[in-house]
C-alpha cells in the first residue's frame, strides 16, 4: 500500500481483496437501519471492485486515507464500468466464441473474463456517490400545505459515506420562492435548484446545526433532520511474511484515533498474523419528537457541551427559537484484535455502545 495522492492510498492484491471482504462483511454485521445508506448497493459496489481487481481489469484500489473507505475514484470506476457494460457487450460479441479462442492468444481469455464481468455488472445496483430525491409525505391542496422527506446519499468530501434525511412542511401562502416544487399531478416533487444545492453543501453539518439552518428558510417548518454515517474505517493487514503491516494512513485526530495509535504502536499490533478492521457507524438526529436530549456517541458530544462559556448564552437563545432535541449514537464492528480499541474509546467517553464482532 502506498500514498499516491492527497488523502489517497493505493492497495493491490492480495491485501485489497482482504480489505474489501472485511469491509463488506462489516456492513452486514452492523445491522444498519434505514437511517444509513442502503447496504446492498454498497456491498455490490465493493464486490464489483474486488472482481475487477481479481480479473486484472484494474491494478489497484484507491482508499481515502482519512476515512478508510474506497474513495471517489474507486466508486466512480465501478459506476463507469456499469454505464458502458451494455455497449461493451454488444461490441465484444458472444462470450462462448471468445472462450473458444482462448487457446489462440491470451487476449481472448482476458476478453472472455471481461465479458463475464460486464454481464454480472448489468444487473447490479451500485452505490451512488451523489443521489438526492424528494418524497411527498402528505398534501392538502385546500390549505396549500405539503409535507416532504428529502433524502441525500453521498460520498462526503471527508471520505465518509452518508445518508441525510430531512422531513419538513411548507405552506404555499408563505412562499416567495418555493424550496420544493410539487408537480401538477400532486404526487411527485423535486427540490428547487438553490435549496437542493444548500442541502448538498450542508450535508456535512451535524443534525443540530442543519436543523437550525433549514428552520430559518422562509415558508418551511422542519420536523426532523437525521444523518447516518458510515466511517471512519481503520484497518491493519500483514504483507507477505507479516513483518510489514499496512495500516490506515491518516487516522482521525479524535478519541478513536488516539486509541488506534496507541494500539498500532503497542505490542498487541506487532507483526500481525491476521487482518484487522474496525468500522464506525454513527447516527445523529435533531427532531421535534425526541424525548430526551443526549449523546451516546463517544466521538461527538452534544454541541452545548463543546461550547465555551461566552458562547452558551447565544446558543441558549437559538435553541429557545427551535423546540427540538438531539440524539446521537454510534456503533462499531471490529475484528478480535481491534475490539479493545472500540471498548477503550467508549470507556473513555463514558458511553455504552454496541460493538459487533467481525470474525
């Protein structure tokens, strides 16, 4: 594994295949709710990346060295392959004919393998790097009131993969500029270009900050903001005889990162004989119907607990305007060697979190 660009590591076989297998299995072990990006498309993207490496279609896998997930180039590579699959198959002709000529030259064997890759890829639903949709929840034409749910799934600039869900109501009599346009059929809707762009830009804000930002938009009443975040992922894998160990190059500078660093330089991490991976999965909600405000996330305390004394008064005044509460949580999936890192991170923060085992 080498650092090839800013925040980018390159993995090659066999370590890349081991990493993708562990990451895919961690998604299943995490028991992800619908607050997170859909698991199946993400797993199918990982399987596609693994297969392209195995077949020699691509020589390396690019990983974000901060978040420990495949980066934009890797996810886009799989999506691009899918977009050209049908056209490529038509141009390549019959697979059986290619296989029959495999003994003539190596190129025919490679083309037959690529043909099979494209055939599988046609039927796969891959993870998007940027997908936004608006769902109509209810509509009252008489009052001009419409309630919507906005969903944004994206690979964030920080390298984590997230889903943002926003539930809001708008009243047409209060509009100067519509934030969501309802089609004439009264059943379909789309965010205005300006509002959609604002949601996209602000997706990296925590739910509390985004709730207050959106609540200030004219004609809009926000009921809920929820984020589900996959990452960061920390991994360590032996290379060759195991004397050399590959690790996440830029671990986060937080409690998890500090525990990870202590583990990685300690005796327990020396000369691994087996791969290790730890994945974090966070949820962050701000809503009118949350009963108790608290954070069970060892990496992200409530905003009020992070503010300096001189900022508390302004913060309280803002919160009085917006009667919502915040709840944060985080769970982990870890191989046996890294479970201690997750436990130590939670113990230091005094939180009680789910830590699922990854065998």
